[in-house]
C-alpha cells in the first residue's frame, strides 16, 4: 500500500514538473516596446502565436523608460524605440546586437481635442486664436514623441508662443489620456493614438514637411537569451506584421539601416 502511494506521489510530482516545463516553453521572448505600439503589437503577437510559436511577453512604456530598464540590466530579448536617437544610445554602449537594427514602422503626428470644432481651421489657427488653452504632449526633453512635436512646432514658427501652455508627460499615451479626460484642451500625439481613441477628435495631421521622419527601429538586445528572439524580430519585419501595422495607422517601414 505504501509503495503504491509513493508511486502515485511520484507520478503527480512528475506531472507537475512536466507542466512547469511546458509553461516555460510556452513563454516567448520578452519585448520592450513604446506605449504607442500597444494595440498593434498585441495583434502581431497573436498572429505570431497562431503559427505555433510561444506568445511573446510584451512590456510597454515610454522609450526613455525602456532604455533605462535595459541599461539597468532588466531581462529582455528585444527592444523597439520610437526614434533612432535612443537606439543609437544603446548601440554606443553595446547593449544591443552589433547586427544592423531594423526600422519596422513609421508614424505621423496629430493634433487632437476632446471634441471636434470648426474643421476648416488650420493647426496654426487653432493654437493662436485664444490664450485660454493648454496642450498635452510627451516631454520634449527626452521622449521621442515630444521631440518630434517640438521640432514640428519650431518649423511652423509656433514653439515660441507655447510658453507655459504645454503639459509635458512621461509618454505619448499619458498625453492622450489628459485630453481624453478634458485636462487639456489640445494634445499632440501620434496619429495611431488618435485613431485608437474613441474619446478624442483628430483635428489635423501635421504635414510631413513640418515633422522629422518618425520611425521605430527594433533590435535584439545583447543580453537576449530566448531562442525565438531573432525569429520574432524577423516576423516584426514581415509582410503580415506590416499589414497589421498599417491597419493600426502606422506608415510603411524603411529598409534595414
């Protein structure tokens, strides 16, 4: 009787160990990505999983926060940044693979508000017709979306009139949330964020001539350990992923840098 009980216990323990191993195998590569890519990357991860691959673990934040995590040794396999500048910072410190990183998607900037008003007004008209407003945007000192927005406003001759009207945020999704909540009369976000929100009106898209080229490079981290990391990076550059990015409002990627 005692021998039979021991065999049953041994079988149960073996089953638990095997289940734990299966769970480990079911976890895909850890991907650090900008907040603006949440919806698109979740769909891409689903498409990847349907091919029989393990589901990637997606972690979203503002690009400076992602880079800080990598610099502090956070365990991850891939990183996507919202500009080349931060990716170059990682490259200079040998925190990503020396292989050329790839641009997987582009974007545009949009001016948003909690509700639509006169659709005939230009961006300049909207931002200069009254003093009683505030504009939410990602921090122009460190966050790519904020840098892009500042560059666009400078080219349009509007940055100097912004003054204290700007509410800087940790990432572009935080700026979107302020406008959604009515805490800011206007916001500058990525066009993809404006498209994803049901609570804001997209007032205008910034002319591409007024904005730097917005692009999202992706790279394998130097400390990557997951065997599927390189394959998922390649999948991010596939036609299937490109179609998903386009469906979410992203613009086509460039060739690998």
